[in-house]
């Protein structure tokens, strides 16, 4: 299939039904459904999920299976996601995608660091890297123990190389996910560092990794309406997050550092502080 044909198929809305809902925390649920087009999605790519009569939202892909099961983790933060949280198994949704680029796999000494639902694409990546890397370390952060996501799955993937932080100290190290980073970078050189989470956190991780001259790829979250590079809502610097990202490397992050973690565009095109 040539690229133009692939993009046409990916951008075609397919309806499907929710087959499973798993409550991960008081504000996060994982939704599973069947969508053959997303079966070959790679870690870091995203899809657009349409909630009939409500809205369409971008979501990082958490997991795929060969038989077409796709999972996404959704936090209830706005009208669309809050409505989605009221939907039940068997409800109809629409899917477009997968869109965007993906993390570049590295099988050396690898560090992943994430917070909130940003852990989802990183867990997807970790599952593809486990047993293939020289060493796989994962730093995960949340405000409190009850908000830590996918800890059991992460333990299976990373085992003794999982480091958890909570702001209130109810689990793991008290502090934020970036706190252990300096210690790690002081002690060892990583072949690849991957991150996803709140943009302010990503900005801090980028600054720290550059101080140690270590490689990084970051997944950025911006407002997306079209997912195919037309609407311009997701622009950061010279890049369209949906088309040029959502994964950005050292060079690209350095080019957009004056906006990263500082400001973003609203749906009406106006700029607002993050």
C-alpha cells in the first residue's frame, strides 16, 4: 500500500464497540475495542476516538494485539472524556488512525520516564523492548499512590529497575518523577531516554538531559482537531504535532524550547500559558 492510500484508510472513520472497560484509578479508565487498522500501530502513535454526539479526541495507544484489540487510557479531564467515562461496554465509538510518528527503538541501555496517562505509550514501548535491551529502567510518577498507573504491568516489564515517585510519599520516593533523574544521569550513560507526560515535566526532563548531553525522545500533547496537519491547533514552533510528531528528538526539542512547557494554542488559535 502506498503512503497516500494508507493515509486515506487511516483517516477514514470506522465505527466499533467498546469491548472492555478497566478502572485504573479514580480518574482513569482503560478502554478496549476492535480496530484492525490500528493493529500495526507502533509505540508513540495516536488515534482519534469519536464519541457520538459529543466530540472527537486524540489518545495515545496503550496496547495492540494481533487479533485487532486496541487499548487506550483515558483520564476524565473535560466534557468529552467525562462523558466517555459514563459509557459502558457495548457502546458505539468511532476511530481514526493510527497517526503520527513513533518512538525510535533502541536496544542498549534505555531509560523511560513518565507521569499520568503519559505512562501509556511508554508502557507500550517498554513491552516491545523488554528482553531485547541491555538494560531497561522506568521512572514513573504521580501525585499519590492511588494515581499511579499500570504498576503491576510495569513491575513485570522492568522488575527491579522500576522507580516510582509520589508527591505525598505514599508510594516509592517522595517527590516528582524528575527527582531521581539527576542521580541516574550522574551514574550512567543511556543509549536512549524516552519520556511522555505533562509538558512542564517534559520540559524539565529535556533541560536535565541536555545538561548531561544524553539523547532523548519526547511525546508531546497538543490540542488536535484534524490529526492530519490541516487545522493548525497543534502547532509548536515550526512543527505540527500531529504530522511531524508527536515524538520529537533532541534537535527538534531544542528548536521549540522557547514554547515547550511555556505556551500553547487554544482551539480558537489564541496563545495561552501552560
